C-alpha cells in the first residue's frame, strides 16, 4: 500500500494501481451503477489525446520541460493503445461535472510518466495537476472529449447504417414485382408492391445517413482552452493556438475552436441535437420492426404475409411456437433511446449560470444510445431483415379482396356509386371486381384490367388507362 495526501486528509491505495487519491475518493463515493467508464474506451482515448496534445502544446510554447512532456506523451500513448485498461474504475454517475474522470486520467498518465522518468507510482516527478492538467480544466476537457467521442461514435454508427441500407436495397429489388395490400389505420387500403413498401424504409435510412453526416460538424466545435469559466485563465500565451494545431494531428479528428468559450461551457444544446437525431433514427427502426411483427403474425390467425427467420424457440410451454425476437429486441433498444433522450433533455435544460455540470449523465445516455443502436442494427439486419421471405399467396389474396379497390370505381363512376359497390361486395363477401361485372358497371375485360392489383400499384399505367377509358366513353356518349 502507498499513502497519498490531499486537502481532505490521507488515504491508502494499493501500490499497483496507477490512479491516485482523487480517483480513489470518487471510486468510494460513487458506487452506484456497478458500471465504470471503461465501458467507454473511446472517451478514455479522447481524453488521453487531449492530454498528449496539451503536453506537446505546452512544450512547444516553452512552459513544460521537454523530458516531462515526453514522459506524458509516452504515457498518453499507452492509454490510447489500451495498455492501461483496468485503471479507470469510476462509476459514470458522479458529481462535479466530470472532475473525477478528468483527474482519473491525470493521475494515471502522471504515475506512468513517473515510471518513464525512473520514478515510481506515487512520486511527483510528473504532477497530475501541475503538469498533466496544465492549461486545462475539467470544464473544458470533458465537454471537448465528449464531443470528440460522439464524432467517433457517429463514424461507427454510419458504418452500420450502410450495412442495413444495403440489406434494404436488396429487398426493394427482390420484392419489386410482389403484390401486397397497403393498410391505413390498420384497415385494408389499396394494393402496393412489397418493394414499394420497403422503398419507404430505404428512403428513411438514406435520410438518416445524411443527418448523421451533417451532425459531425456539431461534434467538431469544442471549447478546449476555455479552462474553468471561459476566460482561459491558467493558459500561457500561444497555448490555445498550439492545442488546435496538435490535437487534430494527434487524434485524427478535425476539431475546431468554439467561437465563444462562454457559450461552449454554459450551453449543451449540441448534445441535444445529437440525442434528437439518435431518437429520430430509433423511431424509423422501431416502426420497421413493428411492421415486421404485424406482417409475420400467425402462423394461422395473423396477417401471415411475411416470414421471419427462426432464430430460437418461442415458448417454454407451447411447442413449435416461434416469436419475432429480433424485431422485439430492436423495438426495446429504441424505447431505451427515447428514455435516454429525455434524460439528456433534462440535463441540458438544467445548466446553471456559467457551466453545465450534468455532463456525466449526458455522456452516459448519449454514449448508451450510440452503443445500443450501433450494436443492434447489424443484428437486426443480419438475423431478421436479410432473411425476410414473402408468403405471396396470402398477400395476393388480401390485395385482390380489399374493398378499398373501389377507389378506382370512384374515379370512374363517382364516390357515391363506388360506396354502393363496396357495401355490396362486403355484404356478399365477394371482390369489387365481381360486383362491378355483376352490375354491368364495366365490361368484364375492362373490369379485369382496371381491378388488376398490379395495375393499381403503378401510377403511370393506371392514370393513363383511366384517362383513355373516360375519353373513350365520353366519345361514345357524344356520338
């Protein structure tokens, strides 16, 4: 054990842990969730990149000795390489706006740097506050690191959105000629093709990809250099200019200086934009998953228009039952994203005066949403979407028997007459086409043509045929 001291008193720590007294106090104070910040390796990587860049900047402007700067750089490199895993034990739930997280990185980097200089853990050849945190404050480091982490998470999410986009594209092509029945308010509507239905999913995914591409710019504007409240107190001349030269090179993330540091510390609305976009993505994924549950319901008393891949048994008591577990997983993930967004909204709203201290809970919920969606999307795509099969005979039967096919009759003979046709078809339990022929509203050849479900899905063909029919009958009437 080693003994460390701070303004509160003394504390003993194991000799082999690289974190110090401030981290240990926070570890003991915030035993809340059973989780640690190690579940966000991207965040740890980004903070380490900031520490490395700060050391290079302070050396560049001549305020940090080269040997100390070099030791900090080497230590930060090890953190970024994942070699210090296990030394970041803090619970995400904590007070102080993330001070404990910042000090955890400062202490680990300082203690490893001490070893690089020939000292031991607990020595002060490199001091966590004086040297590693030089020119910084938790108040500018943590939000800057969270922004950078969100940028990395967007990159990961976009990769998986491209995966599901490709899967949906395949289905649009595969199902392009397959007739189905559209439904509005869960009631029978008019025919569509299954490919048309899936094209709606595709456009949604493409739009989300565009939204996340645009969202990158929100992440790249950071308040690093603001220090405690936006005045940059504690930085030396030239530091701010230097940090924005070194950090993009060190991290590979093209960050830019926030136009107004006071705004950067006081207002967290950028996080709200990120969270809102994640929520928007979740709404469409949930809708798609719910559609699949409805369309696959059965197998004998449901819609039974599509078949989903069977991935596991569905009941502990009912033999042969298969549940749509992958769509249900996706829907639950989306519900959690909605809850996360509400938490982010409240935390952004409750910033006070010169800083928003709720960054830890914002961070936890933002990162949680990113991780859930990034992990769930490829599973949903691979184990559900790609394996969707059509039960064509059911879909065609529904499309042919829909009373809403009377819509074409309304265009030809008026809404009132079409309503009578629909009511008769319902009472006699026959199709609109059969009633039209029975009542001699059209010749059988015309009825077969106009009430072909395939024709009703094609606007160009149906409108052209409708125009020709009306013109022909008008000519006969005038003749």
